[in-house]
């Protein structure tokens, strides 16, 4: 397992991405970084959102608690997890202190635009909310309130001047809809088997005729 925090070191980040480039058959490190961000955003935000929806306190998952294997298994040292009564503290811990350092590390070594990385995170969060509404329709109001809370955050919770995901998030009240991406994550550029999915499900290129 590789400590995720270690990816802030440029040479270790390049080493990790280079290994993943070969493993997923990506043409370059930029596309590899995009896929890695999508994978990571599928796991860590969901754990925090689960705690906000279903537990009395919200989770804080320090960056130092996370590790990732060469096969992309992501583990969290539960002994390092903290809990807070402050949802705002939990949002800041998730984005400004956990997601942003990884994102900036990937951006630094590949020059992949940050807005693509942010939409990669937003896509995973949209999927989380959509599935939550589908699985627990009786709690739709609760899920919508959490989505609204996320949308209303200002830039400080993302270590940014403004909310970097606001235009990429599904609007509260429409969470069961599948929002088509504004940017491309480059999934279609990976080498795939013939029977594999050619584009991501919300690809703006593949869905251009539906807009």
C-alpha cells in the first residue's frame, strides 16, 4: 500500500501514475491522473457523505489515514478517523484538506486542468446522491438537504476563491436524473476490450446528440 499523502511528493506521484498508466493502458500520465481521481473520488467522499446522512456525527478522514495499492484498493486507517458535530468542519476536511492536495499533486505533474479533476469528483458525488434517492426514497428530503448544503458552500471549503463544483453538481430536487458531463475525462482514450464500455456513462461526446 502507498500512503496517499506520499503522492504530494512529485517523484512518487510520477512513479505511481507511471505504474497505473501501464496497468490501465492509458496513452499518457494526464489521462491516467484523470482516471485515478475518478477512482479515489468514488471511495472517500462516500464515506463522509454516509456519516452525514446516517450517523449522528460527521466523519473527518485525514489524508494521512488513506493508502492505495497498485491495484487501486483504497484503505483507510480507522484509528485515525475523527468525528465532528460541525458539518462545515467535515466539508472542509473532506475537500480542502483531503481531496485538494491529491488533485493539486496530479495537476502539478500532468498539467491536467483542475476543472476536469473537480468534475471527476462531482460525477462521483452525483452518482452517490442518485443512488441514495433510488435506494432510500423515504429519505429523499434528507438527501436533497445534504445536496443543497454541499451546493451552498463557499470557496474556503475547497481552498479556493469559489465553489469549484457548483456547475457540475446535479441540482437538489433533480438528484435522480443523470447529469451529462461538461468536460471530458478521457475515458474513451483508454485501450479496452471490444465488449467493454467505450465511453463513460455521462460522456459529453457520446451524449452530444441528446443535449
